[in-house]
């Protein structure tokens, strides 16, 4: 079998028209709160991303920081009750506490990342009226929450926080390669090159292709683009097309699921907390292997509708472990600091670590 056909993520037809300027919906003649001029929206489809400055207020974002504090407190309490954490570090703020906990219990940051509970504050931000108005300009009159959301603690100099070049679709079910799944990347503090801002490869979506990825990066669960192929496949230049994007709290970055991106290491002194909130159109593949359905947030024909968040009560990380390791796999301990998922079977496994071992996967030999 040729390498092009060997792995499930490879060899799928390209559909650039679903991601480039041809996919841009008709723009409103009168702008609602949160909406942008058509020339700004045009940049999202031409470049693959859009920086929207000073979009949220502290009043809108600070409840999310409170929710993050509660996540960290749950993690600390769980570790403490197991007798593996002597000091709860309750005197530290939300940008410091998890770092101290992780020093006593390595992997605490992973437990926070895979906590799996969708707080009310995250729901409210996801369904923010102005944000949905903006997403209408990208997706059209009906907007859903996509079930792949994340809260990310990027701790200073923490190896699990280093994110390599990847396309989001590299993690997703290939059935979704024909779905536009824009993400709002929302930092909860000012983000600079020092503390781990994003880098995006402008125009990396223009071929409509998902380039080959490899599993897994260093000692993490992350996929990584095969850098020996990505420039040719995606028709990009790592020398000329990389954009480094520091932004302030209150701003956000919108980007699609095909544009390559990564985050630089956090060399600062605070945890860089951020949220990934994804969106999609109803009826299109969600990328989560059919595990959870999208939640309708906006229907122009039914302005009185309210979202039903009940499907997102489940912790998808636990479900993904069963999907990857098999139904007979041992259930994860509440203090298990490995993270597994179906993406580990989508691409060639070139580097094994404790995460791939937890999935029952063994690295392959060199590509032939």
C-alpha cells in the first residue's frame, strides 16, 4: 500500500472553495454590534485568519477567569485528597497557582486542560451576542457551537505547553475536511512573544488540503505537521509567510481549521490562559468522530431560541480515550495525566511516549 493511502488522514480531495474567498457569505448592508466591515471579513477568507482587537470587555472576560480559578481549585482539591499535594497554594493568583501545584504533582496542568466541565461563563462567552453577530458574517444565518473546545494553561517553560506547527484538521475526523470550522482563540491576559503568542502561516489554507501530520510531538499528545512536506503541499514558505500575533486581553484571533499555526514557548512568569471556542454550520461534520453533536447558538429565523448545552456535560477526553484505547481499556484514574484521542490513529506514529502507551499504540519504523 502506498504511503498516500496508508493513513486515514491522508489523500482526501481538496476543496479550497469551502475555505477561500468563494466561501464568504453575502455581507450585511447594516452592521449589527460586533460585526465588521466586509473588507475585514474578506481578510479572514484570503489570509485564513483575522485579528479582532478590543472586542471583549473585562466584564465579559473576567467571569471566565473566575471559572478558570474554579477549575484549578477542583484539580488541587482532587490531588490533595489523594494525599499527593501538601500545599494547596490558595494564596497564589490564577496566573501562578497551577505552576506551583504542578511542581509538586507533575501533570496538574494536563488535569486542568482535560477537566472537561464546560462552565457557565464559557457558555455565555460562546453565545455572546456580538460574537455570534460576527460569526454570521463568516458562516451565515445559522451558527452552531462546535464540540471541540479547550481551556489552555500554557505554563512558563512547561514542556506540555509547547505546540508545534499543525492544522486543526490534523486532529479531526477526515469527514470534516469539507467543513469550515472557525475558532475564536481568546486569551485571558495580554499575550506577547515572551509568554507564548500564536504564530500563523498566512494563506496556508489556500490549497484546501490537509498536509501530512505525524504523531506525537516530543513527550506530548500533539500532532505535528511533517515539515519535510508542508511547504510543497500547502504552497507556503516558512521563511516568508509566518505571522507572529501578540494581542491584548479583550482581543481575539479568528482562524479556520486548515491554516497552519503554533504557539511559541512561554518564557514569561505567568500562565498564559486561553480559550478555544469553535463554530460551524448545522448539518456539517463536526470533526469529533461523531462523538458529540454541535449545539445551535443562532438561527436568524428563530431569534428567541436558547442553546441547549446538555450534550456538553460529558467529558469528551474520557470518551476519546475509550475510542482510542478500545472499549476494553482500563478506565482512567481521576489523577491520570495522559491524554489520548483518535487523532493518534490518523497519522504515522513516529515517536512514542507515555500518552501513546496509554492509548496502546507502538511507534512505527521509518517511512518506506
